[in-house]
């Protein structure tokens, strides 16, 4: 016996009970299967097959989509030297996760190809991993891994990150536009989150991506407006003037707002911008507009599309509080309201 011999090898017959019959060299060794036997079983016409370096499929037929995903994750998790986890990452966090088109398919995107139709499956790992793409496993690296979403027991990158990784490998403009549009229209995430990831990946210099982003932002704003209308009706808020421009009489243009309650001096604006990480919030156009209007006695409520989607009750409470507080304020300046 030497240090490579398992202390308590599992009998080979137990392998037939494995739910997903994909295993690594190390797992097979733990079951008491020596390397020579693994090689013999993977010969032409054998009962096993090697899917990726160090990863084996324990039956001779073609792998299912789940088995291909498992193989990629096992390859990315167990190949190469082990590296210490960075920062405050949880010990339970996966060392690798499915991303790109395969992750979008797991998230339920109808515009993503079927998993079995993908020639390559992208898997996201830490940039500290010394690991190369091989076979149908394409390795992508991240400075910091996002929090994975578990889908059918498999770790998948969140939609914004998966989209950015998918778009990075696509040159077909209609496909990019359809994927980005489905992300927002299907309620998977907000447009600003997608734009932030595309910017991080330095994809906003590609003309076909920029065109798709314009469509994405328009789609995101339209959905946010629909949710705002629904929130006002459902919460019994007073009907505002929708989509108006505000001006001082004979004076300058004060800016457009998405809703305005003139009797209460309350304006609401949906903020669909995608702020850059280095941007100072106090230097943003929204801050300057709010500061100007509030000097005139108009309360400005900032409304995020994500809040409208995930917590409309909370957003309605903010608006209702602003309307109720109107009676405690001095009357604001007279403004001219024009349709936008």
C-alpha cells in the first residue's frame, strides 16, 4: 500500500448508482479504480469515455446536456493547482460556474440555443486559476466571481454577467439584440445592470452592441413606465400628470419628469441611467435637477426600475409620504407644465 491507495475504496459496482455518471480521475481512484483500468475502459468500443482531461463519462452513449455541464464544472473545479480563496468568499461558494449562452439557457432564455446544440460551454473561474480551455470547455476568468444562482443543482452566473460573457463571443447583431431585449422584457434583470456588465467587459465600443444597448434602454424605460402606471393604480395614489416638462414662466427649462402632482408640488423621475463605478453621485444630472427643483419648493422622488419591479409597495410608500408632507411645506414657485 502506498500514499496513492485509497484507505476505504468503494466497490466498482457502486458507480452504477451515481445519479450523474460523470467522474474525475480522483473520484474514480477513491472508488478503487486504478488508472490502468480507467484507460482500458475508455478504449475504442469500451464502456466508458473521456469527455475532458481527467473527466470521464461512465457509459458509452452520447452525454446528456446535464452530463456535459457536470463535466465542464468538474474539469474547472478539479483541474490545475488549488489556489486559496480570495477576500471574504464563502467556503460553500462554487469554484466555477456556468456562464455565457449555456447559463442563459439554464435561466430559461428562449433566444439562447439548446444546451446540446452548443459546441462549447463557457465556465467562469477566478483569474488566479491556472487552467486552459479544452474540448467543449471554454474557460473565462473573473477578478471576483459573482454570486452564483443555483439552477437544477448547477451553479450559473447571474444574468447580467452571463449576457456579457455571451455577447463577447457573438458578432450577429440581431442575436445580440434579441438576447438583451429578452433579459429585460422577460423580467430577468434591469437594463442598467446589463449595461454595467457590458461596460465592465469593454464591449460598448462594438457598434452592433451599442445599437442593441439603445434598444435595450428603450425597452427598459417602457417597462418601467408601465410598472409605474400599474403601481399608481394598484396603490390608490392620486393621478399625476404623466411625462411632462417643467418651466419657469418666461424662464428656463427645468427638465422633464415622468410624473408630477402639481397640487402637492411632487415630481417623480425614473432613473434608468447606468452609472459608472467612478461616477460621483453628487455630480450626476439627476442630482443637479433635483437640487434645482427643490430650491423652487418641488419635492423630487427618484424611482429605480428595479424597485418598481421588486418592491412596488415600498416605492408607493415613498411617493405617498412625499404627497402627505406637502401640507407641511411652504408653497413652491409657480411652474409651467407642458406635455413632453
